[in-house]
C-alpha cells in the first residue's frame, strides 16, 4: 500500500476529530484518550487553518482514501534566543503501525525543519515505555538527553518521558 504525506487543510476538521478519538482510544502514549481533544468542528477548523497561515508551524496528515490514518506537526520557536529550536509530535493509527507511515512523517518533519534555514535542533517528548516510537526516532538520529520523571499521569499512574533531540 502506498501512502502520501500532505499538508492538513481546514476542511479536514471532521476527519481529524474522528481520527483523534480513534487514535486516542488505541493507546495511552498520547496526551489524550478516547475523548479526543474536545473541540467543535469550527474550533478544529480554526486550529487546522492556523497551520496553513504561518511558516512557524506545519501539520501533515496521511490518508487512506479520505480517512486520516496519521498526523504529524512541527512547531518552530519564534523568539530570537530560541528560534534555532523546533518541537515535533506524531501519531499513527495502530492498524498502520510497521508500514513505514511513521518514518514518512518523521522524514517530512526533518526535511521541513532543514528547509527553514534556521532550525538547528528538533526536540520531542515520548513516554519512556513507548519503545516502538523511541526506536523510530533513534533510527533517524534522535537521542535521549534527559528523562522527565513522573511527567505524565494516566489513571493515577505516573510515567516518565524521554526528552529526545536531533541536531541537524
């Protein structure tokens, strides 16, 4: 199966809200669960539209027909003293794990960061027990530079986060 990475459009709002509920129900590795992000379609349209109106942040999606199966975003810092840094995040529906979708998204984010001419380092946080994601990031040269202890609370249980970076 061949997938294509594309920039998100505000018209993807309904599909994105459905995706977020589905992906949130499949894993505890995200910052939300099956409830999704709790936005209305109009609010989600505004969020998605903001990604197309600034060079400082981009969101990408991968679709299977019209269904969103994965997302990724990059946020560049805009302050003079930190504009050399960017942060990223990705998620992929479980049915599409191990099919190269995550790698496509990471490569897209890295390529975009390099194209800005200002990003020198990409940062991310990942739950320390998310070994598949950590392996994916390491494949692209990310490394753990610190561990944020008890960073995430899921159902009254605390989890550590690996703080990872890629120096371009």
